[in-house]
C-alpha cells in the first residue's frame, strides 16, 4: 500500500506582483513539503527577492493565494480572504527571513538582538527568551560573544547571529536571500554549514543562492527564475546538470 504524501507546508497559487507597469512576478505556483529545501536561482532582476518578500508578506503580493499552517489567504485586496494586519504579523512571525545584509541592531548586544522579537512579539519572559537564545548562541559557537556588540563580530559571525535571531522565533519555514553574497569568501562556509545543519534537522527552507555546490548538495529541488516566472524546476541533478531550456543553459554557463 502506498503511503499518502504529507500535505504541503506551503502552497502558492498564481502569485503576481507589479511595481507600476513593471510585472515582476507573473504567476508563480509552488508547493513546498515539510522538510523540503528549495533553492532558487536566476539572473539579477528576475524577481527572486520580490518572491521571498511576498511569501513572508513584508511586501504582500498583488494577487494569488497562499496556504500555510491552516491559513488560506487571497492577496487580492478586494478579497474577503485578504489577511488582516494581525494575520500578516502572525505570518511574518511564523516565517523567518534572513537577508544578504545582516541587519542586526548595532546598539544592542548579540543576546539582545536575539531575544528582542521573542519578548516583543511572542510575549516570552526575559528569562525564557534568554534561555532559548543562549542555547542557539551555543549551537552556532558564539555563546562567548553574547554580550558583545555585533559590530565586533566578523561578517560570517554576524550572519550566523542573524540566523539565530530568526530561529529564536521558532519559525516553521525559513527564507534565505543570498545570505552569503556579502561575505568575504573565507567566511562563506561557516554560514553554509549552519544552513546545511538546519536542513539536516528537517527545517523547511527556501533559499535564493549563487552557491551552486550548496544548491546541488543540500536542496531537494531547484527553481530557475526567469523574468518573473519559474522557467524550469526539478531535482538539482536535472536542473543543474541537464538543463533543458537555452535560457537556463546560458544562465548556468554565465555563473560557472
Ligand atoms: P532579484 O532578487 O531576482 O535580483 P528583485 O526581486 O530584487 O530581483 O527585482 C525584480 C525587479 O523588480 C527588478 O527590476 C527591480 O528593479 C524591481 N523592483 C524590486 N523591488 C522594487 C520596488 N520596491 N519598487 C520598484 N521596483 C522594484
Ligand atoms: Mg535579489
């Protein structure tokens, strides 16, 4: 007897987004299963960041449906299923996002950076939030830096703190937008290793990356974004090794 596949954690239908007359997302459909690691590749300007930002609703899509954790939203402003402000806030707190620029607060300590949202948004006590934060800092090897300013840390260390800060919210889904692109080459691996260990533990992840070896080794699926659409998708062995479309072939050629 075949076992039913688990229901997707995230289901997106016909996600669209324009800035003025520029159509940036032209109808994206995507389902992500729990524990899946999906890499997004594609040329600059193809809509990758806009797509991630629309998923955690920092900048909600103009149109499209999204199912996530029992919610079923319709991003058409006229729809009665458009999320309320409270729902948008809840959505953002359930989906962690890490950016190329680490965006840590420079005037807070490392620890204060990590406990801020769990206390402010989740209502955790300082003791509770600190316990979680200390465990995360220990895990990323930066417990001894907990009382330091982020400005004293290397870029790779700051990015690991930014990941810990997102994890402190206990997200069900993590989004990573070119998180190693701003790092010196020798600092890239420590961040990729942390992301690989999260993937190993079953964290569901969607990441935009130019690290093709990471996309190949860690992700279960690769999406090639092409001018606001998914041009090609499949397992890394197919998309990265045997691309079908001339545009993907050209893209891979240009970056390898
Ligand atoms: P990528 O991450 O793939 O490089 P982006 O999603 O950042 O692409 O951008 C896709 C297109 O949308 C680009 O042409 C960019 O200039 C445009 N764009 C992104 N954000 C905005 C914005 N807030 N206002 C106007 N145009 C934007
Ligand atoms: Mg981008």
